[in-house]
C-alpha cells in the first residue's frame, strides 16, 4: 500500500511538472538593456502565469528582513512576473510585471522560439522585446561568482581613488557580493542585488545593468522622467521674467547660443533656470550657459582620477588649476577619451563672453537634480550669481565609465568632483538658499523675485 501511495504521489507531481513551461529568455528593454533571465510558467485555467526564479527576495535581502522587503518584488518574491499568458496556436498575449510596472506582451511562437513585443496599449510605445526559447530544464545563464570577481578586479584598477575601497562600507559590500554572487539565479536578480547592496558603499555611479547597444529603439518606462520637454526651452513668464527649462544637459554649447542671445538682447529683470528634472549629461552645455551669466572667469572645480591621488594627498588649490587640462568645451566623447588616456585631472573653467545677462538669476532644484547639473548649481550659488530654490540635490557627482562583460554592462566612477572651494559634493549634494518642496519651487521663486 505504501509503495502504491509513493508511486501515485510521484505520478501526480510528475504530471504537474510536465505541464510547466520553462523559458530561457533574453529580456531587452530601453531602461534595463539586455538581460538573460529564466521564466518558470505554470498553467492556471486557460492561461499560464510565471515568474523568474522565486524567493529572490530571500537570496537578496535574507533573514527576517526578507519578509518586509517582499513588497519590492513580484509574485513569490521574484524579480519579474508573467501574467495571463495566452497561447493561441502560434500567437501569444499577456503581461509582464517588473519593478511594480505592468506591460503588455504580444507576439508569436514558432517551434520552440518565442518573440514578444513589450509595449503600452494606451500610448503604443514599445518598451522592449522578450525573446525566449522553450527548454526542458533551466540552467543559470552565467557563473555570477566569476562575473562579480571580474567587476571587482576592474573596480580596483579604475576607481577614482583607492581609499574609497578601504572603508568598512566597501568591505561589507564585498562580503555580501561574494556570498550573493554564488546564489544569484539570473541577470535581473544579480543586477537588482548589486543595486541594493551598492546603496551603502559611500560613492555613486556604481551599477550593473544589461547592455543597451541593442535597446536604442526602445522607449524608457522611467515614470520619474519628465513627460514632455527633453531639450532646453526659453519662454516668458511675464513682462519681467523668463524661464529657461533645462531637462538634461544633452546638448552642445553652440546649441544653447540662440536662446542665450535672446536673453542677452532682451535683458529681462529676472531669469529662472529650472533643473528640477535634470539628471545630468555633458558638462559642456552648463559651462556654456555660465559664460552668459557673469562677467568674470569661473573656476567650476576640478575632477580628479586615481593617478592624481597616487601622487598627492590633498585637493589642489585654484592657483594649481593651471597644472591641469582645462575642461571648457567638454562634450562626452572628448571627456571619455581623456579618462581612458589616464588623465590625472580636469579643470572646469569658463571665460565670460563679450555680452552677458545682467539680471537676477534663480535656479530651481529637486532631489532628482544630479551629476553635471550639481557643479552648475553649486558654482553659480557660491559665486553669488544665482539664488537656489527647491530641494537639496542628489549628491551624485562622480564621473563614470561603462565596461562590459558579455551582455552585461557595469559602471565604475573614475573621476571625483571637488568644487573650487574644495567641497566634495558626492553623497552630499547642494543645499538651496531657500528650501521647499520641488513642486512649490517655481511659486516660491516668483514670490521671492517680487
């Protein structure tokens, strides 16, 4: 009797397992790049539901904290989830849930190959593609211990300053990654765990993601990004005030000239510069704007590499800036080449133009204001050129470079920024002259100007 019961239990379990589907998947999105993940699908009525490997919350967070952190994950503590997957002969529809966002799926199944578009039904925007192969069993896409050891070695080689890797926070991070990399199940889980642990290391711009070389045609689903303008705009708010909205420093210096020349010609009493949604970009655009806002030379600070700190123990003074290559028209490609060629440091320097704006300047900031936008804000504040209104900025000012291992990309901060007065802004940010919630910043600015 006992043997019959065991056989029956085995048969039921085997029959249930046989109905499961296993997808070896390339998940490619505009936001996360190309990630290799595994999906386990189970039948539920006329549909299938599934997840990436369950219990990722336990592997990443661990212990008692895992239960509290489960709300950050998808079903069964997974990183990504598939819902209401309908297999209609050769066509497939359903939903992808990831980072607590829901996307539509639609595509075809040919043999063992599945190709699905990830899109928004309302806007029609395509956020990515899910390309899968149905397989009998699943295997980890990579040896994540080897991936982590490679990243750690490159970090030690290129980090902006070796002392950043001598802290208790870094050593704790290494211990956690040594342990976690051995149990991470796929790319999405590895990247998410890396992100969680790196929050406490004491420096910014250190991350793992999928390579985005094949994701250029996909939209990003970052809901915090501005939904409208992505290029600078200049418009009058009233007869005395103009608003220069800069959502990103994604333009060359020459591209802002026409707007700034209008400002110089009209000379309105007030100028409000909005960088509340500006997460950075090239230094060049911000430095060009500075040339229009003051009659004096501005030393915007200095960016220092590991090679500098290998020889020195103190931040250079402004008088020593002439020892460094000036960064006065620094677009990203120029900057990238300098970093790769082993430059010790780059000096941010702007010379005023012949005709400049002479009115009052207010800059609006938020906690999203970051990277190249922060030296721009800090320099104009400390030089008494602009009054800052809004929230403290992000404190994410290191300059990073991309590296690649297989389909994964990772960033290492290679230059550290110090303001002209020696202040280090990374992990600190810029405190406004008038602090308020970012939604109230424009109203506060108009009140202050009156």
